[in-house]
């Protein structure tokens, strides 16, 4: 995504963001981080970012500047059995039983989202417009599917693999049996910022439009657009409920998948940007206050607050552990859900972009600093 496209994406709904300047600053940082991840420009020092846009409307002719400056000095984690390996763009696998690195698949460029579905790992590559299928037993690339554009988020659902295009505002469906594209869905927005499958549907969110698209998994048709009262930064499904994180509001909302009605609203940390569900709990990673919050799915009550490294960017919840991709610390952190304590850290000397469980391992995409 070039500068003009990024400015258009932000400007499309900037009037909603500018209602609160402090919230605009925070959200612009999160939005730029998502763009950078999709374009693989993660690094240890993000430096000074600026987003400029000009409104040519009768009621508004103004120049708005949103700037965020973040300097990371590193995170000295207290660990049990740290694992170290040299920085490289690739796909790393860590044993969930031992917390030890077991394999690294090197890739020519930094990768995007990683998802586990249909017995394989699926890795987005915005640089080539491809999605790679990786064998979780060997770590080898088994197939590459050309989807075009800049593939960003990957999710499995309805016997298919779904991929967002952050440049073209589309969702592509891949048949995992043939490794071929079977449908491309055009979305009514500029930027698809989050996606999940659940409750028999595919759900795609746009933070600027403050909307959630419901897509039929069988036909690939957009069934409904739901308006949200927050700017969605992450979504996850649990049964017949959809949980949505609001980055600028510092809240998560529980929506009925059937009616779209808000069933619960929970205050969490500042800048929630990643969600995961497992064993009766919702886990929320908040970037701005470097925390993980656990929410009881049945009562919607906050039951734990855990401090982690400076930039928790992704979550994966599985048997006996919750894993956090901490981009600010260049580490993958393991949390014991029984004690709500950090029990291990894997230092990867690169920014872990996303997480997925497969074959008894936690897989993470590693992005080398420029």
C-alpha cells in the first residue's frame, strides 16, 4: 500500500477519529502498525510516523496531523528456559510442551499473517501476492497460491481458507483441496482490518467504516453489514457470539451473531488489538499499556490482568497455555492460564507478527529488522 492509498484509507473516516484527538493519536499508531505488518516493515525502532490528510468538504477544509513516536529500548524478560536464534525472515516453531525452538523455515522476505487450518499452516506474503501452505510436520512449503494484491489476514472456515487484500479491499476464498482460488469478494470499504470465522459465517471488520460484514461461508456472499459503536481492531468468535475489540475506546463488546445486538461491553486495557478464546476465557492484548486481560466468557467479568512486554501484537490460546507475540520485545511469551503468570519467553531477535497452533507447536512469523 503506497502513501496515497494509506492516506485515502485514513481520510475516508478521519472525521470520526478526530472527535477525540488523543484517541486519534493512539489509533493512528495502531493503524500504521497494521499497515507496516502487512507490508513487512516491522523493525526494532519505528521512529516518527506521520499521517496527513486534507478534507475538501464544504464544512471542513483543514489539515489534520496525527503523529506517533515510539522508541523501544528492549524488554528484559524473566524467563524459564529462553530460546535464542539469529534474526531472519521465516516461520519459527516452538514446542508447546518444552518451550524450545524446534524448527525455522527461512523465507526470502518478511511474512504476514499465519493461520492453522485444514491440517496445514497458511502464510500470507504481501510482497508476492501469494499465500503459502506449509506442512506443520516438516516446516516445508507444500504449495503456493497466487491470490494477488497484498494478502493480509488469513482465516479458516467452512472448509476453505479466506484471505483479505489490504490494498484491494477484497476477501479471497481458497480451496485447500486443490490449492486454488475459487472466489473473490469485493468489500464495500477501503480497508479490511480484522477477520474471523465463527457461528457459521465469516466476519470481516473495517475500523474506518465502523462496520462488520457477515459473509456466507458457502456462497461467499455478503449477507449483512452491522454498524458498530467502536472502531474494530480485532474480532473473534465464540459459539453464537462475536467479540469485537475497540482500539480507541479500550473496550471489547460481545455481539449476538444472530441479531447483531450488543450483549455485553467490558473495559479492558488501553489499545486492545488482539483477541483469543479458549476454555471459557477471552484473552485481550492491549498494546498501549502492554497488558493481557482475561475475561470470563460466561459472565463478561475481568478475572486477570497480566503485564507483558512493550508491544503485544498477537495472541493464540491452546492446551495449557496462552501465547503472546510481543513485537516490542522481539519475543514470544507463554502464560499459564491457571495462575495468570508469565512462565516462559522465546527471544527471536525479530518481530513476531502472528501466532498459530498446529501439530503440538506454536508457530510464529518472524520479521527481520531492516
